[in-house]
């Protein structure tokens, strides 16, 4: 029987489920990267056939955040009918625009902590700016991965 390794990742609810997830300009919770080497933002879109948003990753100087700086990242897109994603895409700090889909979709956005460190900041968040104004229902979960210390109950990353 396999050992369940609960210490390999730390999960944070980045943006609670909303019927209009990308209304205007919105930000996920800010997380501290000091105890992890990688962060993943799982953007789960359930409904909304014409709404779009530009997604960027913001390196932050603190949990407030007082100062933000967009950083490059990579993402993969999944459509609801398949568990096989599209090829990973590397994007600049300007981010990318989600596509309007009649079906559910997920975006898996990954950032290496070294990219944040190069910006001089140790905190991170996801930013979404609504493009096509049509409600998109969904949520964002943040996964902090590759921990520096493998504790089954990690310390908080949001204060």
C-alpha cells in the first residue's frame, strides 16, 4: 500500500467560487513562497460561453501587497471533455487571454520561485482583468509545491 504524502503540497483557496469570477479586475489571495519552490494556480471555469480575461502572475513584496511586478510563467489548458491538456505555453509577464468556450475549462498556471526571487519579491498572486464582459463562473485554487521542508501540516502561507 502506498504512503499518502500529505506534506508534498500546500493548498490555498485563491478565489472563492463566483458566478462572475472575472468581474472587472480581480486578484487571488497572496501567498508567501518562502517555504516552497513552485506555485500552481488552478483556474477552474465552469460556465460562461463568451466571457474572457487576461491572466497575469504578480510577484509581490508582502502579503498586502504594497508593490506588485508581473512575471513570466507557463500554463496548460484543459477542456472538460478530456483529461489530456494542450501543450504547455510559456508566456511573458504580459500574460494571456482566456478563450471563450461553451464548455468548462481549466488553466494550470505554474511559476518557479526562482522567477519570483529574480524580481526581488517572495510573495505571489494571480491577477485577472476582464476582457469580454460576460459572467464566467469559476474559482481559483493555489497549490504551493516542492516544499523546502516536508511537514504533513505546513505553516500558513497567507499571513
